[in-house]
């Protein structure tokens, strides 16, 4: 109810911001409220069309009270309702005749106006009650000094907010703490809890008091393995064994990268997905081993001699496909046979998809509303019209294709089976099918096959001249950039969260200040840092700075251009390859603009050099919690004395590096008190079984779980073997440990 009540808050938005506020609220609400939101959009906001929004039945200017609130005007029709109530008491029955109506007006209104005039002449004025005056004052202050972001965005960053609350608790008395937190109503607390990871939620609030203890046992729990502390993980799993009712609360399990697969395998070895009766979302993006022959027995080590990636190991029979509403998988083929027509999956993400799988998907997932395809690949064989039977139709409302490499004719065949599609995102890079940028075919496809389409996001590139349509059809809000011979087309705003500036564009249809609000990961060359650039990135959280030519340096002038192109305040990760000759003072100037930076990828040899700068030394030792050296050839135990490195950076929580001596693995573990995850890459001519034998014995004694994989480089690169004259083994080791400091 808290979320749905936010619809009424749209009346206090500026009339020019109502549409944006409605769109953000629409994305937040669950599907059950979609009929209500559709009704509200038709009547009060106006349906979105390719050339803007339709005119609503009730214009925004009629129900918006933003300006009226600032002018201290009436915000409600209470005065009219008061008159009707008073007049009804005079008439005393419904549907009076015209004569009685006129007599009542004379009798009732004449007496009322006379009494009001007598009171006014006597100096008796009617004052508004203090509580209403205070309410109007607070409301006016909120409108004059609004928050920079919506509460929706604030809740998404609740983890950092909770850290701030925890800090305040340490500095306040018990009474002040209760005033701040315990006086919040249950509805607010429950809504906040839904944004927290289950591990953090139970660690923070379990057994704190009876009220919070009951609340956290009546909310949906999300299991997310990103940056999970091993100690919290063990405590939560132990609690689930004791209190099996917690398993009924598990609503979502998410695995976002390879490293999390190892952690998830440990979790699923004790708690397979079919043990969670209310599980509705199972999301994974890394590789998956899903054959029935794989078992899920708990192991302290996983040894894989052929694969470098960590796989999620799960039996198909353990996956509760009949109860899932959201599913993400690398390939739908292994699961199609187990998905039946009674499936209630509405949200599906697939890494690799072929058109030949469409009919099977349509038949087995009839309630599918949201489909997100990462790669829609071409099949180089003759594909008949698999949708000849019109019964095979999707009820999709939203379709996203991150990379399309098939033919446009096949795409047309697929889209014609989605007549209810309202949102389409289509991305294609360097596809050799010229029809992809044929404006006439796109226009015909949209008008004839998907007439309900409200949102159309397109990004594609081609190495020939661009049709005039993409440059001139501005009512579709298209943008194009010519970079040498490459021409890019995309709708505004730019839809992808990654962007790479390879060239200085020579032509653009408009200024690019507000175009790239969705970009989170940016790759930028020094040579592209120029004066008066049209680019501006407001929300970048990960930045890679590199150079085209080896002699190009990061200068003070280029740093100033960088600050004009990017809002560095939101930056959390910085990657700086090939920057050994960069001026340390220029790097420090960047650090001063990045108060949220906590992760850095850097050459350890260069890090050793720039630590001589006092400002950089103080910043890195205080702010950085995640170091990534693994992409560079330098070994950390060659660039630093390991104990000295650990002494300089005691706050490291996540470390990725190369080492020469395997004995230094436990030196790192023993001397970094906050370390949670450690990823090691080791290269040697000796067999990994021999090299890591001592490590395995020590890890077994300490009961430390790990994953180790290796491959023989000379078998995959024959020229490497002929050059060396012997085998060369590359080993990767992933270790997940708990803090050595007590969390209790």
C-alpha cells in the first residue's frame, strides 16, 4: 500500500516532471497493479506514443497542485463539499423540485451570508487550525527544497544508508537510537528490509528485540552472493538449519559472476532450490552445468582441469521450474523439456537464443511477459516459417536484445508473433545485414505488427553511409554519431549501460549532454579528452582510462577536460592500464573528485611508484577496499614485500593478484584482517598438483573452502610450447574466507 499511495504524490510534481515521475513509479510497481496504472495513464497522464504522449482525458494542469501549494491556494474541494453538506441540511431530502430549490437557496444562503457579515463586522475572523497551517508549511518547504532523487533511488542504495545509521547509533544514546529507528512504523521497516540481502538482514536485526525479530521473519528474502562475508554466510546457514521456516521466506536467488558460483555451490549443497516452496526468482549469468548426472555434494575444494570458469552445479530435478516466475539461464535448451504448459514464468533472461527455439519457448512458457536475450545468434541453415500456425503467439509486453547477429528477416518473423509488445530494445553491432538500418522496413514492421509499441530503443552501427531517415526522423528521437567510417544510431537516451569512446565524433544531430544518463561503465582514451566536448556522462560508476599511443600522457589539461566530460562523484571503480608514465599529481587530482571510489585496477609496479606521493598514499590506504592486479603481468610478491603491502593496505576486503611463491598465499590471508575474497593467478612449469600440495594441506587444516583450476598453456598455444621447450601451467585459485575480527 505504501508504494501504490505514491500515485497521489504525483499531484505535487511540477507539471513538466509528472511524466518522468509516473514512468519511474510504473517500473517500481509489481504486475498486479498494472491495470490500475494503465487506467491512471489513460485518464490523467496520457499514453506514450512514438512522437510523445497522447492527450489524457483529464489534463495534468487541471489536477496538478504544485503551483497552488506554493501560492497557498486551496489544494482540495473541501469548501465545495462543505457547501453541499450545509445545503443538504436545509433541503433535507434528495431531488427537490425547482421551486423548493430556489426557496432553499433564499432561506439557507441568505441567513448564512448574513451571519458571516455580522461576524466580520464584529471583528471575528476565522483562523485555520494550527495543525493544518503546520502541515501546509511543511509541504511548501518540501516543494521549495526537494530531494535530489526520488525515494525509489534512495531505497536502492539502502546498504550505504544502513551503514550511516549504524554509525549514528554508535554515537547516540539508547533513547536517541529508539527515537530514530524503533519509532518507524512496520510498513516502512518491511519495505526497507526487502532491499537488503538476507545475510545482512539477519546479521543486523535477528534477536535484536521481539518486534524486529518477528518482522524479519515475515518478509521476502533475497539471496545475493555479491561481496558476502563468509562469517555471515555460515551464521545464516546455521540459523536456517535450526529454523526451517526461514526457507519459506526465500523468494529470490541471484548469482551474477563466476566467483559467486563457488559461493552459491556451497549454499545449494545444503539447501537445493526445491527446498524453498516460495522461490520465484532464480537468476544466474555465469556458465551452468545442468545435467542430471551432476551431484551437489559439499566439498571444500573443486578441481577442474579443463575449464577456467567456475560453473554453477545443479540438478535439473532440484530446480522448481513449476513455481518460478523469473528465470535467467545461459541457454534455454536444457530446461525446455522440464518446463510445462502450466509454467508461470513471466520474466525470462537468456544468454544465447536461436530463432529455432522460439516455437518451443512459446508453447511451454505461455505467460511470458518479459524476455531479455543477451545474444540472438544466426543459424546458418535454412529455417522454415516456424510460426505458420497463428496459435503460436507470444504475449510479450517487453523484449530486450543486447546483441543481434541474425538476419532482419528472421527478426521480423519473430516480432510478428508479439502483437501486444509495448517496449522493444534492439542492439546490433557490425551486423552485415543492411536491412537492419532500413527505415522503411522498421516503420512498416512497427505499424503493421506491433501497433501497441510505446517505447522503442535502438542501437546499431554500420560501415557505410547512413540513410537520411535516421538523421531526419526526429519525432522518433534518434541520435547518430559518425566516427571515421563507422556510423552509430541510437535512440535518446542511450540505452546501454556501457560505452566506449574510440574516436572524436565528426557529426552529431544534437548536443550530447543528457544522452548518456544510463551509462554506468565507460572506456575512454586520453586522446579523446578534448576541449568543448559534447559528451557528458552523469552516472558513471566504472571508468577505464587508457591511451591509443604509448607516448600519450595524462596531463593536467586532460584532467580538466575529464572533469568537464564526466561526473566523477559517483565513480566507484577505476581501471588504469598502461599508465606507468602518468604524472602522480594528475592522478591525485582525479582522486580528489571521487569520494565514493573503493575499487581500483592498476599495475602493481606503477602502484609502488605513485605511493611516494603523500596525497595518493593517504587516499588509497583510506578509501580502497578492492585491488585488482590480476590483469597485469607483474606479480605482487615481486613488486612488494607481502607483509609490507598488507601493512600499507589493512582495509583490503577483496584482492586479485598474480604471485610467484605459493607460500605467500597464507601470508596474505594472515596479514589482511578484513580480507573476504582472494583470487590468485599463478604460472609455472611445474604440475599444479605439486605446486599447490602444501597449500591444500594447510587449507584443509584451517577448513578454508577454495576453488582451483588450471590448464596447460602449451596445449592451447603450440607456438608457446615450441618457444619454451617445456610445459607451462596457468593456475587460478579462488578463496573465500571470513573476517579474522570477531563480528559479534
